[in-house]
C-alpha cells in the first residue's frame, strides 16, 4: 500500500460510483463493484441516525482499476466537496 494523496480525474456513473479514473497519465477502468468508504458506527446508533437523518452522499470509494496493459490496482479515492476534485488517497497493488 502506498499513501498517495494526489489529485486524480474520476468519471462516475449516474448513481455516483466511479467507473473510470486517470492517474499519472494512465487510464484505469473500474473492473469490480466499487465499495463506499464510510466511518464505522455502531449498529444501534446507525439505525437511530437513519431514522432522523437522510443518508449522506458517498464521498469516498475503494475500487479496482485495470489499465489497458492489464495492470490492476486497488484505489481509495475521495471527493473534495469544497473544490469539486477527487483525491487518490491510497493505491494497492
């Protein structure tokens, strides 16, 4: 695992999950089902929270991306609401 913290270009589906990204001039297609990354909350607290608050949009994802040459990496990406950009937090090979 490498801690990256770099800006990355991300394309998302109409539902908001990542489908493609470009990092360091390499294009990666998302080749798995992206996993939303959320803060862990204990189950009773989470249920009570959702009874009184609408769910927040997912701001971070973990997904596998595959380049044209077959290289696959797992990426943790996070959307910056203030700047409208995506950050690559970590990359796993």
